[in-house]
C-alpha cells in the first residue's frame, strides 16, 4: 500500500436544504483536496450514531480543533480503514457522541475523496473497484410524517421508473412528480399544496388518497412514455407508533392490522418497495411481511437497521427483510458503511443508498450507490440538493458507457 500523507484538514459550518447548519470537512494531501458535507435526518433511528454532541454542532467543531486536526496530520490517507479506526479512537465512545457522527462522516468521506483525486480515479471506482453498476432512482413524490406538517401520516410515497438509461428514469420520475402536483391542485381546489423537506408534495390528503393519486399518475406516465414505473412507500413507522399502536388520522392499527396493511400495499396496490412498515424493534413482524411478499417486493429496513452491522446481522438471522437502506451518517464512517454493505450483499440482501431529509449539494451517495452495486438510489425527485446526486449518476453513467 502506498503511503500518502494527510498534510492538513479544515472543518467549517455550511447550511443544509432546511437552512440548518451542517458540517463540511476538507482533507488535504498536499495541494490535492477532498471535501464532504454530511446530511441530517428528521426521522432519525434510535440506534444511529449521534449527529452532534448534545445536538450542538459547535461542540463538533470545537472537538475537531482540539482533538482531531493535529492528530490526523501525517496519517496515511490510503489506509481508509485505519483512518476510520483512528476517528473511533479519538472519539472514544461507541456512538460518536464525543465528536458527532456528522463530523466523522464528513472527514471519512473527505479523506476518500482526496485519495481518489490523488489517484486520478473517480470515487465510485476507488470505493467499488472493477464492477460498478448504475442504480435506478427511487424518488419521493408525496410526503408527510416528520418531513411535512399536515401531510400524510405515512412519510413517503415514491416511484422508481425503470428506464433504459438513468437519465430516462429520472425524467420519468420527474414527470410523475409533476402529474401528481396537477392532480393534487385539481383535487384540493384552492387549498394549498406545498413541498416537504425532500421536495415531495405535501397536502391535506389521507394516506389512501395519496396512494390512489400516486398510482393514477404513475400509470398515466407509464402509458404515455412506455416505461415501467414501480411504486414505493416509506412508512417510517417509528414516527407514528405509540403505545403498541400505529396511529393514523382515521384511527389506529394494531400490530397485526399494520402487518396486513403492509402486505396489502403489495398485493392490492402493487407496491414494490416497502420501507419500515413496522417500528424498529419488531424484527419478527418484519419477517412475517417478508415471508408473505418478499418474493415480489423489496422489504427495506432503515430505522430498523440504521446501517449498523449488528442490527443487520439480527435481521439476516431472523429473515426480517430482503433489503437494507444505507446512510453513511447513521453509522459514521465509510469503512463501517462498507462493512454493512458487504454483510448485506453476502447474505443476498439488496442495498439502497439513501439521502437524508436535510441535504447539502454533496453528491457522494451517487458514487456509493454505483460502487456498492445498489439496486436503487433513494433521493427526492426535484430540488437542487436532490438533483446534485441524480445528475452525478448521469455523469457516472456517461463515464461507464464510454
Ligand atoms: P430522515 O429519514 O429524515 O432521517 O433523513 C428519511 C427516511 O426515513 O428515509
Ligand atoms: Zn426511511
């Protein structure tokens, strides 16, 4: 392994798509630099690492100045695993609660970006080796939950167009987003239709109405453009699970009713992608759903796993899901993320690399989704910070086809 030394680094505060402060890090190898900013969740999983110590971004910056800046000078940037281990050691806790998982994420990815630049190799190739694959986009179209006040109880209704190229798929997802907007304005005549954190439509409609509008719009666009469009849903159930019940506007679902509802999403409504249909401790309930419809649909764990290998291991043992959502800042470093991806892939679980509701224009997830051969990349459908990722996959696809 070559030895290329980190010569210096910088950390700064910038702003994310919600207008909140976010951490950005730059790692230097001489005059070559890698920069990364970390996103922020709203429906954060209970077992993910701590984004900032005491929810205070300034404490992360102070921690960096005091404990990280000098400690990484001279470190071999090529040894990503050792670099990430060093971050863990400097932090000294098991959940990055001293430095903040977002600082760790930004430094870890910034280091990988610097090395990939040094090697004159795109990040997707540096991380993923010889067989990168272009994912398909799955985009958020109608939303609520913790991402939009007065929206649906279910957090996200999504589509994934299956075009011949990534560009075509993104275009078709955007067309569905546009058509859903028209349908919502027609339906709600004069009442406001807004956009949530991920630029999905947010309106005062029931979950059932949202399902039907999404289905209708997707089948219209599918017919008009002769393209297959898969439907998806992210329940983000933790956000409406209270005292053993799933609390919807029209009434509560018991655990068994919620399991039936998730199954009906596939059987009655044809949904292909079903994320977090139950709260994050019901591994057995997930397994019941996967047993019934896992051969026809992706059952995805986000809050269930929080990109954590221990939890993914449990899901594999109990056959809880057939897919895992991957978010680097849920676990804090690139190497930990790669471990989770390897574990999932080895056990025939699909991976879906995902944005977070509060995003920057950083496009590293485009590279990771390609590097990990993920079936899907989950982002919004429109909005600059979402399109930063999708447009980067378009560029990567161009690179790969040549
Ligand atoms: P986030 O959640 O708000 O934590 O980013 C998005 C999701 O649940 O997929
Ligand atoms: Zn989710």
